């Protein structure tokens, strides 16, 4: 696992207690060649109306501060 992947997983782990409180979760899927982080929303996060804000304002902003070449965060559709 790369250093960037470890940073991403740590950032998700830091958000996890807040997600779990609402019955949700997320998992890291991959970093694309365009430096986009792909995650999968789980549980209540899959249908939550605030999930886009959690991804953009929570995870994406945090990751861009930690890994400046990250271009964004998107969730996969299952």
C-alpha cells in the first residue's frame, strides 16, 4: 500500500465515528490515474442527502490539505 493510500485510509478512519453515529460508513476503493480518490458509501450514507457535503467538505478538503495533488473525491455507485 502506498503512503498516499495510508493517508486516505487514516482520513476516512478519522471521519468514521461521525458516519457510524448515523448508521453509515465509507471505504476507500482506489486512486485513479487523474489523482481522484474513489470511495464507496455504505449503510445509511448510501441514501443520505448530506453525503455529498460529507464527501466534499469533509473528506475532500481534508485530503487536499494532506495530499495537494488530489483532484477530488467521488463515490462509486453500487
